[in-house]
């Protein structure tokens, strides 16, 4: 409960996602209004946050941790559809029912807002509405990029893209900084394989090849040191 209790004491001003989340453009008065309709919730690693079809009385921003969105077919096949990282938003105005399963992959802290009151604020607060539109369009772009990854990228490019994404989203200070970076993988090798459309064996082989080529170093089961982010982005087929 330490993170949530600290956030409750500090309020929005001390929030680590303050300048990236749905409230990024809010002034002091708007932040005060959000303060009155929010509360924090914590979820342990592996704990379900929402099941598809659940009622959604709240919407939320991910403050810390990583969650996955997934969908399961009638025959039991499951597909991971996306990651929810710090500052990502859960829920949609006007949608009262969850359309995906959402599961905490690590310990997750959510900043939750009463959905009805948040929808009213959207109408009354242009800063929140414009930020939501911007985030929604960014999410659409990311979904299109992921279609390219699943449909055309090689296994090596997929792993490099995933590592570059986690590196960018793990850095609060400067996502474009290319110095050596240490990241912690939010997913197991099995979950990564499911997310990237690969086998576990292929994921392990590609990590080994990237290590032998000097692009990364492995630090235990989840730690990865990226020696040169520009080189990794080149391997991912990214030009920005």
C-alpha cells in the first residue's frame, strides 16, 4: 500500500505520471475537481482487474505497474491485445461494460475516477477532453503499428520493437535519451511469446542473438541492459 498511500498524501502534484496522463493539461482548479472524484486501487501480480462483460463504474489511469488486455475465444484460445503501462487510460466515456479482460502482470496501482462524474467533467473541462482525444489517437496509431509488427516484422524485429517500447515508456525523464538503459521486463517469456505471436523457444533464441551481437545484456530473469538504444531501434525497423 506504500505507493498508493504516498500518492494520496501528495495529491496530483506529486504524481509520477502527472505530465503524461489524462490530466496532463489540467490547471490547478481542474486538478482540484479531479481530486474530489478519485481514489487509488492496488492489484497484485496475476490478479484480474476487469473481466470482459463486467460493469465499469470507474475509469482509471495506470500509475505504476503493467497490465495486459486480452480476449479469449469460445474454444479457450487467448490473445493478448495490448499492454497497459504507466499513464495509460482504462475505460471509455459512454461505455459502461468492459470489452476486454485486463490482468495485472506486475503489481499495479490505478488512479480511479467515478465514471459518471468523469463524463460530466469531460463536457465541462476542455483540457481533459482534448487530452483524451489525443491519447485515443495515439492508441489508434499504436494499434496500426502493432498490426505491422504482427503481420510483417521478423522475430528479431519483434523482440527489438518490444524492448524499445518498454525502454521508452519506462523513462519518465526523456524517452529519446539513447544512453545505456536498464529495464525490467514486465512479462514472462511465455507472455511475451503470446503477445508477439512467437513461440517461447523463438523468444529465447532472439534474446540470445541480441546479447551475442552486443545490443543487450541480460541481468537475471527479467533485467535487460540496452547498450545502444539507437542500434536497437534500427534492429526494430524504427526510424524515430
